C-alpha cells in the first residue's frame, strides 16, 4: 500500500475536514486510508484530487472506494451535510483477528456521527466513542473485500438544536 505515515500531501494539508482509517493485523502489519473533504471535490476518481491505491506485498491492504469503484489511498470528497456513506475495501492474507482503527477525525462537527458499518456482521459502531473495531475474516469472500465495511457520516438527531423556550 501507500505509506501515509509520512504526512499528508501539501495540497490536502490546508483542508481541515478529514478522516484516517487504519487496518491492523498486528503492530507491524498495518495500512491506512485518508479521506479529505473539500467543497468542490468530485465523488468519482479524479487524478488531480485523489491518489490511487497501489496494492503492495504487505499482509493487509485498506482503501476507500470512489463512487465509480476505484480504490484510493487518498480520497478527496465533498462533505455532504445531509450525510454520506464511504465504502472501504479490505484485503488480507491470513484468517486472523484484525482491527479497524479510526486514527484521525479532524474538523467534522460533533453533531455528525462517524459510524463504521459491518455489512457481514450486521453491526454498526460509533467510531468517535469506540475508535476501534475488531473482526475476523475467513475463506468466505463476504468477510473481506469492498462490500463488508463502510463509513457513515450522518447528523445525530440527539444533537440537533431544540427550542427550549419561547416568549411572545
């Protein structure tokens, strides 16, 4: 995979809304994907905004998926105030327990939930609160790939403004 630990490219550093998700097999075998939110970005792959994911020889790989199904190491998207779903692809070489870690949540207002949906286990967790999700894979192709996990950003109705008092 692409090593994103060296920092964010200069063109993306000015943006203050982003997510970084990491897939870890252990303390050595890790990969991550970076999602940056820009007002005029496209949801489809754009070579001027995004960095394609290049599969390496590592034991794990993680990429976010563009709306036209391209795996990306760095994915620039517009932030949708109505909510959005970002699919992620995971691949690995061993049937062991893995962890998905939300290592960064930057500039996304607290009234937006940042959820990780596991379509295989039919589970959804709050990555702001938990930050990490452990899961297993097997030879069953539905336990890995591009259809198991997605990140869901949505407004939390409990955090919406409510009228507490009204005087006329």
